[in-house]
């Protein structure tokens, strides 16, 4: 295997790590996330749904981190989350999952449901 092919997963990992770090720093300076979608958050949600549909994992993952710093779906009906975020990667009556997997890792967000309403959101590393 040539060196440039073996370094690509590392570059992807570090670019995602940098995005996460920036998102955490930004979160400390922004007000608490709300379940109302602002104009910026609504655009991010539409962009994520569109990019996920086209297979653009890295950009949609970066935008998902930003969105979850601005927006909390806790208290919203499952149907409203799907309307804004697009179809989940998987789901049941108890959880819907949005998966962002770039082969060498990634993240997923689990939206726990109680009676069809989001009760909790967890971010899980795929490493």
C-alpha cells in the first residue's frame, strides 16, 4: 500500500476531530440548544438531509455537529425530527438513529423515543 493511501484515514480522523473541538468551543460560547429550529439550524438540517442522500458523509457529519450545538430535538415528535432531518439510518418505535460512517470511523446520533416523542439524544463514536 502506498503512503498516500495509508495516510488518508488519519487525515479524515484529524479533520473530524478538529471540527469536534471547534464545535465544543463554540458550544461553550453559545446559548443552550433549543428545540426550535432557527433559520441557520433549519438550513443545516436541510443540508444534512440532502448531503446524506448523496453520500457526502464528511460534510454532513461536520454540519450535524454544528446543528446539535444549536438545536435539541428533545420534546419533539419523531415525525417532526424526520421531517427536518430526513430519513434516519435505522429506527424502531423506541429509537431513531442517524449514522455518519466514513469507513474508518464516524459518529451516530441516537434519538431515544418515549410515546413517539424524543426523550434523549446520545452521540456515539463508531471507532
